[in-house]
C-alpha cells in the first residue's frame, strides 16, 4: 500500500522550501513578518541577503586646518568656489579682449526655467552658463572667441529651408564706433552661418543714460520718483548730454544701409528715438527705417507726435523692455569682469514662419580689455 504523501518527509520539505522540513506551512493569511529596518540591523553583514555590502561612508570635503591641526571654523566654502570660478575665468580670458557667443540658449534647461527674466538678468545668466562650459578659439591678432559646448544653433537654423525661417537681430551700442558696428553685423552672419538677416534693429545710446537721468545710475532719489514720472510721461529722452548724437547716428546708419543695399538685411529699425530725431534720420537716409521701437518703461505712453509720424511714413511702431545699457558696469563687476567693458552686444532670434515658433535665441558680446 502506497504511503500517505502528506506524511512524507520529502513532501514536507519540498512544500515548505526554503524552511526546514518540520516547520509549519506558510499561511498566506498571516501577515509576513518584515525584516528589521536598517537602523535596527547590527553592524555585521546579513548573511542571507542576496546583496550584502557594508554601508559606504559619505564623501565629505576636507576642511582646511588652522594652527595646531584644528579645523578652521571661519573657512567659507562659498568663498573658495567663487575664488575657483574667478581663477577659471581668468584662465579663459588671458587678459585679452574677447568675443563671447552663447549659442542657442533655448537648449539649456537651467536657462529655460527662467523664462520672463529682465533682459540684463537673462544675458548675465547666459554668460555664466557659457563660461561654465566654454570652448576657446584664438583670434588674430590678440583676441579670443569663447563659445559654449553642446551648442545646437546651426542645427536649428538648418532644420528648415532659409525661406521658411525669419531671423531678426538687435545690436546694442553705447559708444560711437563704426568698426564696432561692422564687427557686430559680421559676427551675426558668421555665427548664424547665413547670408542675410530679415531685420536688424540698432539701439544706439551713446551716453548709456538711464531712464531717470539724475546721475545715480537710474535710481531716483526719495521723493523724486513721482515728480520725474509726471514730467517724463509721453516724452522720450534719447542721447541726453551727448554731443552730435544724431550726426554720429547718421554715420552708423549709412553703414547699415550698405548691407541693406547688398541684400544682406531686409528691414532696418531704430530704437528709442524721439520724433524729431527719427524725422532727421529718416530725411537723411536712403534706406529709411521701417521699424521704430520704444520702451514704454521710459515714456509710459506712446508720444502722440511720434505715433503720428510713424503712421504717416509707414513705420512699424513696436514696444520693447530693453534697458539703454544692456551690460552695465555693476553687472560686469558681478561677473568678475571689472577690467573689461562691453564694446557691443547683439541678440538674435530665429522664428519658424508658418508656426511662429521661436526655434533659437542667443547673444554675442564683445568684451574689450581696459588699458
């Protein structure tokens, strides 16, 4: 007679594996007892674990010691990191004048998260990002080009036929210099690898004056803010305190006209001119400005005289939020660029025409070493 299978020792062992043969069967209704939590486990290894490794100690920075080998309580890691950043920037610049090209900043996740920034803050973060992952190219005779690695600008420009994209640019110039303007335009063509721009706007502010010209860098004195705003409402002040500003602007404009005459620039625009200055430039030009930009933060409302003149001459009147000086001295000091000055700055944007989507955006900055 065949023995009872349930009483077989082999059956008990097989049915209860990996428990011993005489152990009571596992009842799924009874909650399974959890293993001890890590804080209750002894320092010895758990031998039955499939991956038993001792805990790895946390990596810690070694704090510099003071006298007698005692840790220095006054050591500031932030100061050390800033010092290292300053050394890295000095190594990049090599005490020479440089051109910094940020490439397409839309593919940098840290910059995309900061949408809606003020123009100066945006440019500052873009420069920091470029310095953090920089490629350096020597330019003759004694200049350097700093670009950002992993830059997809040219890929974005070439994704669509040139006729299907619109490339616009704006050049910021705070001193009269025809060579500087020529270099800014040529660098746009070179960086974007295109033969023409759809539109180019010149923002020429020879004095770098701020909106409220009280000699305090644009910060009004207490009690003066309301009075200044009332006086300046509906009024654009351009190139205040600068000699022959309109005459110098005409020379710069004639340089841009040559590019337009060669078919390299489709539309020319000007920023922040008052009605009288715009009329004087329009009458003296061969290629008339077709775009006029004004900063509503400076004049609060569109001056009626300017609006009427633009309507009469078919000039497109647009608003913007750019300051007159995009890279002021205090920002350069903050970036450890105290011995440099901004020669010119250009900002470009690439739009897909049929969808109106912004495909690429970037800055090019010329930093001139002070003597």
